[in-house]
């Protein structure tokens, strides 16, 4: 960093901190929104709370891939907006620094973050998504202890029923237990206990339910009257229900790496639907990464407000452009996956239009004297702001004076 010219180090610092703050904030907002849903899902399935954090950890790569472009856009935009509003940009241009020269640092960030995003969406995110789906499967199947729900009768296999009134310490401490098991010869054992806990055994298909302070009732066709036994401790073997193995990775396009998508899209032995979906997702990921190289051009064009103006319209439009472009890519991917339009055309034509818009906006800012790509919108926003402030001042007066002024 010390070998860089002073101006590059200065611009680098201006970009880094807003970019990092925006990236962390956007990722946290996405995580918080998803965390509430996961808590509800895990509570419904009866799983341990710790699985929520494991599921969120597997979603972080996906959220980073969404937050990195936003962080890059706002980092560059806010840095150059500061240079413009403090007249530092005019000084730099006055000493002979062109916009092309000033783009050196933004493009260094763009290239580094594009490579990072390519690694995330191309290789890290597919494995993380598969792990996330695996945790969901284990919750639903009961592999994480979720098959026994508090306050409900749960069937363990065909001949055993269990009900638990209360659970603590993530299922390690149980209270208010009822269990009934039946055998093929007509015998049945029912038990109630004040407490209990599950214990592992050497047999992976069997666990021990250790009951404390309860009553056991043994019924059999051989007994005229059921036998009743009071106990302080009683071990009851419980066969675990059979759990189907989770599918292999690649059951969904989002679980395939970029090379795997490319191969699947060219494999003639695959069904046409699979090939279209793989091609569409492949081009979607490449376009999302390629779009990051256009962000510096758009950010600089939107960062510079008109002279003697401090309008923040460019910040708002930058987010709108990114979100709109991302949604268009998602819609184009869906069209390509359905075969409505060839995935190559569906994804790359909107990208080329977006690239043309970015280049035009940058050209207007950098090479047209007084050029302002969103000058008309800035003027409309300024007039709207003046009217709103005028109405606000009018209604701050006394009601009668406000009515007279309105007339």
C-alpha cells in the first residue's frame, strides 16, 4: 500500500470504510430477516436451537454474494461524492488527473471483489447451500432429535408411542413422560415417569430411555390382571426410526459449481429441462460477476451532483439500478430455464444494455462539459423538495394563517 501514490492511498481509504460498513450492514439485515424464519421453522420441527446458527452460517456465502456489489457501489459512490462536494475533485482535475486515472483504485477494488464473488457463487455457495438443505432434511426427518415433539404423541416405528410434557437442555432433560410399546404376541408395556433422559448405546439403531420415579404396566394375554410396577429407575430400549439418506449434492442447480453447470449444460445424455436449467444458471452467475466491472462507471456518474447542490438522488438511484438489474437477471434466468428464450440471449442481452447505459453515463460525466446523466431528475427532485419544504413551513403556522395562505 505504501508504494501507491498518495492520491491512490487517499481514494482507497475513502472507498474502503463505506464499502465495508455497507457490506456488513446489508449482510446483517439479511441474516436477521432469515433468522426469524429459521427460529420459527426449527421451533415448529422441534429441533435444537443450535441448528439455527449452523443454518445461518451456511447462508452467509449467499448473502455475501448479494452484499458485495452493493458495498462496492456505495463505497465508490460515497468516496467520489465526498471528493465532489468538498471541491477536491475539481482540484484533482485542475492538476491534470482525468477520470480514467481516478478509476484506477475503484477498478482495483472491483477486480478483487469480482474474483472473490466468483469464488463464492461458483464454488463456496453450492457446498454451503447443500449443507443448508441437508440440515433442513435432518430436521424434518428427525435425525437431529426433532422427531419427538413436546406435548404431542409421537410414533417411533410401528409399535411404540411416546409423549413428553416438557423438555430442557435441548432435549437432554425430560419431564412428564408417557410411553407405550406393543409386541407381536399381544403383550404391551405402558409407563409413566416424572423424568427421564436419552442415553446412547453401542447399537446405532437403538437408544435407551432412562425413566425415573414412575409406574410401569405390563399387559399380556397370559395375565388375567395387568402387572403394575413402581420404580425409581427403569431403562427402556427404544429402536430408532429408520431415516432415509439425504440425496447427493447436485439435486438443484444452486448446489452445482460453475464447472459442473457447464458440463451439465453440454451433456446430451441429460434431459432437455436439466440442460436448460444448468445453462441458465451458469450464465446467470457469470453475468452477476461480470456486472461488477460496470459498477465503478455507474458509481462515479451518480456520485457527482450538480454544482451548488448536495442532492442524494444518485445514492437512491444506484441501489435502484442494482436491484433492478438483479431482478431482470433472475427473470431472464427463469425464461432461459423454461426454454422460452435461449439462456445465452436471455441473460447477455440485458447485460449488454446495462453495460451500454453504464458507459453512456460515465461518458456524459467524464467527457461532456457540464454533463450530468441524471440532470433532469436532479432538477425535478430539487423542485419537489422546495415544494415539500414550502408546505411544511406553511403548516407550521397557526391553523387560521395556514388556511388563509392556502386560499
